[in-house]
C-alpha cells in the first residue's frame, strides 16, 4: 500500500510540474506577443518625460507617431544633432503633416531628467524626451542601439523600424543622405506601401546596469 501511495504521490508531483511548465510556456508566448512587430499593432507604454509628465502611446490615437531612441552620450547621436540631420528630419516630417507626434526615448539606465533637459535646451528640441531607465520599452520594441527609429501610422500599426538614415559611417554630406523616417512618413500620408520598412540600425549599444 505504501508503494502504491508513493507512486500516486510521484504522479501527482509530475502532473503539477507539467501544468507549471505549460503555464510558463503560455506566459512566454504572451510576452512574445507583446513585442513590437512590423505590420502589427504597436504595443502601448507609459513613461514620464523630463518634466515629470506621464505620456502614453495611446494618448496620440489616430495620429502618425515617430519614436526616436536617443542618448546624448552616444557619439552617433551627437553627430546627428550637431549636423542638424535629426532636427531636419523632424522639420521635414512636420511639413508633411503638422499633426504628427514625435517622441524621443532614452533607455540608458544612468540617464536623468537633468541630462536630457540640458540636451533639449542645447539643441532647442521641440519634442519631449521620455525616460525608460529600466529599458522595458526598449526591449518591447527590440531596440538595442541609438539612434533607433520607429514609425507608427494613424491606425497604430508599426510601419518602419531601424536607422534614421543611410549615413552609418557619418561621412555623407546632407544632400547625399536618404532619411528613411521622412520617406516612410511621406509614403504613409500618400497611402502607399513603405518601400523601405526595415533597416539595420547603427550607433551605440544601449547601456543597462545589471
């Protein structure tokens, strides 16, 4: 009898382990579904900007949204601002449709509101920088480097993700650069397929302390 009881006990433990494994697999699938994917609904998020105002992606329903992952301490980001290519991209996008929303996100673990406010003032940036110090939103959007750009159409669908432009060696003159973001936005407004919807991002790895 003791042997039979022991067998039932073992079977019960195995059943529990199987259930736990299945539950973990379902959780993993759900987490995977939350990842941003080209051609699918952009995952919502909530972050505070440098003025301690909370902003959500869902706040800008029915608008085209540009997400710019930034880091003032990255030489590639610095170069793009110093040469005013990022500012030009912003102005070009606003000329296409002035209602377009542009949000910058800093996912570096050691970033602060003060550092980003200094950057905003230095380059007279017209849009907010959101703080993602734990890197959660960067992970959701598969962002590993700065600068990294995402364009979301007015139906909330991810239409472009990747580099800001094709100047990865930082050697091209302004009139030689193709800006992928402005091009994608124009094609969305024109109700066209985004011809270049994914590019390889260049820049600095996002630093997260562990």
